[in-house]
């Protein structure tokens, strides 16, 4: 039998992505530094994930032994992130088309049916029939107050309805099912094929929702370097963009880095407007002021050798000195992307396109190099940095700029550490598994720089 659920009578609303399509989204690129399970972004695997498919107080299961068991999905790799692979894998296993609701940790996802009927021995059971701890723990769980909108039942169907209404207003119609490209605590990305090509809906956390306004502003000067925003709903915190017509990761790294530098140089005199659009300002003084609190958080440094508080105090004082030293270079505040890496850029015939500006801020421009170099081997890192710094040659000589990056490098790692620590704090213990692994990576990189382990490296000693 088919349990009732959102969209159950309308299979076209189902999330039915092909696995290879999910792995290669055009406008839903899955970043290596912010990915769900990001500590495994090198593609290590395989992994197994239990899926709680729930509707009308019943749960999907398959009889095995003394009672039903949940679908257990084996993914051959943890990259692309599980959220981009699971919907199709669940369909293949159970016959149901589903929309992901929420991860409970890195090994359990909750989903809702949006079409189809169970096959392969699967059926609907009362929740009490399941004897394992997974269902019991889920039933006893209190929904976190910080739960994003897209982690709530019915969000997917509501988003699909908005896409259809927005397309109709433009005399465009959808030609196939909406697929989930990305679904994690920071954002959700959906893809819909239409009579005018694919469109993508993106929803983000409230403090990141300035992205479409910023893109609109940048498009007035660099229309081919940023996405085309078709529509947005401020109330829902989501927006619709056109297909890029290009596939990340970017093929020409130097061109992407230079494009970013030129946008940054072109917005040096626009910082007031950027703040009006919602970009937060983070100065070197602001960073120096944050250092003591970050140094007091011993849990962030647990992968750095179990540092004692007196050691962390020394690290903090050293970082504050680096902030002051970097300030002496007198490079202007400008727009930073905040999450810049090769999978957030794509190569088009007329030049690179830069997307995913959710973490954009007004800050020190060199900070964007940290995330870009996250997975870049040292042999390439120097070439990439030189290409980026070329966009600032009107400000200072290449030698001066390279020296500025040498000083900025540990501070840029601090910025990344603060970003992930902030996300973990905002979303609370229920979702910190999405952020703390990367916070540990950046804390270790800060300490490596302090301890002199990096020598004269331009990039990171542990590219991932």
C-alpha cells in the first residue's frame, strides 16, 4: 500500500536524480570545503546510510528476522556528498521516490515519500515495530529550534510549487521532476528542467540570504561573471537562477582567480553599498578581537595535538601580531567571496563564472586564497597565488603582495576556522557534525603555521 505523503499523487514532483547527474550539477556544485561529510571530501568511501522514510506516522521497512528493518543504502564514495546521491539510491532500493528531510548525523537521513509505491519487499510499518536504536532515538528526539526550513516535512513540495508558479509567470513550464542537488544544514539546492533550460532554486540560512541581492549588484558591472537571478522570495529565503551553461570545477584556475581579483579591486570604493546589501564587515581589528574566545575553545584544537591553554594563549597572541603586521601593508578592504574554490567557479567560452556568494563579506581580499588553496598541491599553489595577485599589481609590487600573503596566510586560516565555528554555534549540537570536522582542519593549519611546520609553503601542507 502507499502511505499518504506530500506530492504522493503527483510523481512529477518527486526527487528522482540520476546518480551521475547528481554528481555533476551545473548550478548546484558541491563544494569540497563546505560539503556534508566534508572531512571525506577526497572521495574516500564507501559509506552506509540508514534512511527513515516516514509518512502518516508510519515508516518504510523490509521484514527481516523478527521485525522490519530500515533501508540501508551503500554509497561507493562519500563524494559527491551523500545528499546528492541518496534520493536516486533510495528509489532504486525501495521503489519510492523521496525527498530528503534531514540528516540526524553522518549515517542517518530522514526522508518523505513524494511518489511511487514500495517494491522489493518494502512496506509501511508502525514505528513501534522497529526494534533498532535508530528509529527509537529519532522518535525520542526533540526537533532543534535551529532546524532550517528545508529540514521540515513539506518544504520540498512547497518549493516545487513556487518554482512552477514562478515559471508560469515567465511563460515557462517544467518538463521533468525536480531533483535535490544539495541538502545540508547550510543550504538546499534544487534543479528543475524547463522548456527554456534548467533552473535552480537555492535556499540558505537567514544570515546568508544577502546572496541574490549581491549578485544583482555585481551583475550591473560583471554580468557574465556571476549567475543570472530570475526571481527570489525574501520571505522564503530562496531564489531561482538560470543554468550556467558550464560545468564546475573551473578549468582555467588562473582566469577564475584573476576574475575574482578584478571584482574585488572594482569594489574597493563600494564597501558602503556592499554593507547595505547585507555583506557583513570583518576588519583585522575584528579578527584580533575574536582570537581570545577562539583560543579558549579547547574542543576546536583537539586535532592539533591536545594543546594546553597556555600554548593556545601564545598562539592567540601570535595571531593578533599577524593581524597587526598584515594591517601595515595597507591593502584596502573589499568584497570577499568567503567560500572561493574551484568547485564554485565554472569555465564558459567568454570567461569564468563565479557563484555561491552566500558567505560574501567586506574584508581583507587576500583571505579568499585560503579556501581556494584548500585542495591545491603546493606545486600548483604558487602559480595560483601569482595569478591572483596579478589582479592587485596596481596596488603594490608582486614581491610586496607575495609577502603580504605570507603574513595573511595564518590569518586567512583563522577566518576559515571562525566561519565553521560560527556555523556550529548558530546551528547547535544537533548539526555540528556538518561543521566541526572542517573547523578542526583549519585549527590545525593555524597551529602548523604558528609552529613553523609549513616552512615557506604558499599553500597548505595537507591539501584535501
